């Protein structure tokens, strides 16, 4: 048979352009959670429950009312009546009143009326009475409902590859079946010289390595490899196998039979049944590469040499598979980095979960038992027992959790649905920790975040309107950060449809679910009530004291909406967007606020932050903001730079 020379070799850039233009479309399927490892999410995962679902004890001890313990000391302990015992997993109900306590195990639900747990080490029990040897504060040794994961929160984004951490998050939110992307990739090894591993190796034969290295590579990318075995150098046999694979796969990888030898027929088969897009790439190793399409199914013929095949796969095919699945992946098991913040150790051997952002390493630990500590981590660093302090800038080695998808930006601060829009439109991966606006300012000061979403108002005497964020920057002397104008948000009361509440003046005597201290929305409510008190010439404290629950502090708007819908509260405070998503909730606007972005100067010129700012200032972002959010004239511009 006459030899056929390579067609004109295409450049690496041209080959990459051709391959990136191929349409490789995954399909959605539902897999049992235990079978979902390594797969790619087909949808955003929005949790339908709080994790934990109830407030629970984090220590063995006694559930008490904190105020009952204030007078306690070792010399004069406080004696409380013991009502009973709540083991972990118990559904037994207790109601604690003044002077009472219930013994409680770690993980057990906090009984009604209790707001703290005294550690067992600081108590002793006698004659159905427990003696408390020291005071506790409200919330001490208690994990609140939703402190780890909040109902309605997007815990995993579409395109996320499911590893051990993600499987744990899915299980903790009660997911039994998972929507994943299925991308069937056919693998065909060709050549008369090949035999399968395990068979006798006779003269002139070699084992088929490509089927298995490509199988592993495809699986590592999150796709579903389908092995079609070894096909002899017979054009009819190859044609039949190829025809079957075309009917079953989204993309086909062959190895061997791609050069111009008389026995290499892959390019002829593609020419006959479809279209050859390239035959030969100007790269070493890997010159004999065929790229074609048969019946809309892309076919990439890789070299027969295992090393060349794997290198071409990693250089061209793996990125295509990951792009088609909407996921990227890192493959190194360890990675060098530098600490992005000062870290004080516990003075003992420690494996600390950390996240990596552009080579900087940050602690990712959110507390004992929090599955999101792992969800927000890329790996861990090992801290020797004699190391008590690691200074920012210190080189460290991170042991990675298998394949990791490190974030592009670390973001702290107040929650906002606009951040999801920014993440989706920018194509960046955010690692977001909702700490409230005060926490966002602190994170920027401590250099543990690149960006903070902040909405803290300040108002001095005689000042007509509140100023947002800039006074806080000045007070904290944050000269190493800039403030970028974000957008405006409508804030108001959230009430049931049949409520008679029409405004702030109707709140006295009603039960309010407020936001947590440090949040901008709570601070805004305080200012609005102060303005109302001034207009009506009444005492602000007397007004707020007349509102039941004014001192409460829900950490999320979802918790606020649930309290209102369930009847536990007559009103809550939050964004219009929260009401828009709940048909049974009415929104009563009280103000508009400014939600801005605090950005550290040292990261301002990075491509990631520039992409963030470009997206923030785009028309597409303005058009896709949810109800109650709208851009300003200077959205995306620096408005304060000390």
C-alpha cells in the first residue's frame, strides 16, 4: 500500500484552537452519593436544611441560663435544680426556667430556655442539684443551628468536581442522589503488536499501556471512559468499532494508526466517514496526531507511543474535557506556598486545613466538626509541636487533598446574592466566608481576604445622611486598602402577607427577628429607629425595649424568613430579594443601603481582581442583579484611597 505523507503540520496554537472549537457536550444523570466521587456537578447544590439542624452542645456538661451562673465561683458555687439528662440523639423535651439545669452530652440538642452550656469540669452534682463553679456567657459551648451550613445557601457550584470533601458536604445536607455530568469518552487502542495486560507476551508483541493510562486520565478529568479494547490494523474491523463508538460517545480517543505508514489507517477512516481537521501537529513528542469529526462526534487520534500519547492527552485533551465539564483540576500532591497571614499554633503537633489563593496560604479551619472547614480547604500544613508562631511570608509546604480546584479570590464580609452573580459572570472561583461587614473589615486588616463585601453605615450628630464604610476605614486606619463602589440594596421589614405592620412605628409590642451584631443591616436598622425616635420625640431605648427580640441576631436572611413564616416572629429585617423568593412574605421598604467592596492594595492589580472589577462595572452584571439590587453611577470605581 502506498505511503501517504502528513498533510501540512499545524502549529501548537492552531491545534489548540481546533480542539477547543470541538463540541463535546455532556449529559446529566443522577448517581447515588456513594457512586458520585470524581464526577462533576451538573447543578448548583442549594441546601434545604441547616447544618447543624438545631442548636447543640459542643461540650459535655449542663445546659443552663447564662444569667443564672453569673454569681458562681469556686468558693460560692451557684446551685441549680437538675431536671434530667439529654444524651446525643435524644428527642426528649425539657424547658429550663430560672434556677434549673439539664445534663447534656456533646452533640445533643439544647433544651428550650437554655442559652449556654457549663463544661462538666466546672461543676459537681449532688442530691439532684448541680453546683456551678464559674460563670458562662450566652452562647458559650453552643453551636447554633445553621452555623456550619445555612438553609438556602449554595454550598457547591455547578462544575465542581466531587472529592472526599464535597461528598462529605453533600452527605451532611442529606443528599442521597446527586445530579452529575456524564461525558462518555471512547478509548480505542490499535495495532497488531498489542496484547492486553495479563496475557502471554510473545515475540514482537507489547502490552497495551495506552488504554489504561488514557482511561485513568479521562477519569481524573471527571469524564466516563469506555474501553473498546485492542483493534487490529484492519480497516474493516476498525471501521466497525469506530461506528459503534460514534453512536455511544461524546468524544473518541484512539491511539496508534495515526502516522503515514501503510498500516496506519485512522486518517483514511475519518476522511471516508467524516472530516479530518488536522493531520500532524508541529510538536515533539506527538507529531502524528489526527483531529477529525464523524457524525458530529469529535475523534482525536493520539500517537501509539505511550509517552507521546499521554503528553498529547495532558496538553490538549484534558483541558478540553475539563472545559466541557465546566471544571478545572490541579494534579500535584504537594505544593509550595507562603503564609498569607500570621498564625499562632496550639503548641502541639497539628495538621491545619488551609486554603491556597495565588500561592498564599490561609487557615481554613471554621471550628471543630465543621465539614465546611474541609470544603474551603485545599490541603493541610503540618505544624511541629515546638512551633508556636508562623509569621506571614514564611514558606510552607501544603499537602493537597488529591486534585484540588484552588479559588481565584478569597472574599469575606456580609452576605449578598450579588456575589453569586459576580462569580458566575466573571468565571472566577470565589472562596467566600460570610462574616458580616465587621468581620470583613477585620479580614482585610489581618490580610486573610483579598476582598470584603461591606455595608456599615455611620452617622454623626448633625449629619443629614449616613456615610457608608469610609468612616470605618478611617477609624481603622486601613491605608493598605481601597474602597470600590458596589451597588445599592433595598432593605426593609419582612412580614407575613396578613400582617398589619406597615412600618417601623408598628413594631412595639411585636416580636422581631433581627440580624447579628456586626452586620450592616442591623446597623442600618438602628440608625432608622434612631431617626424615627427623633422625629416622634421619643426615647430610642424605650422604643427598642418595647420590641420583643430586638436584641436577637440571626446570621442569615434565610433564618429571618423562616422565623417569620413559622410565626416565631412577626417581622424580620432583610433585603427585598429575600421576600421576592418567598411568595408568603411581604416586603416593607425602610431604606436603601450601599454595599461596597474593600480590596487590599497589594492584590488590586492582579488579573483576578481586575476581572472582578471589570465584571462589576459591566452592563451584563447590571442587567442580571436580582430584585432590590441596582448599580450606581460609579459602580466598579475606587471611591476612597487613603
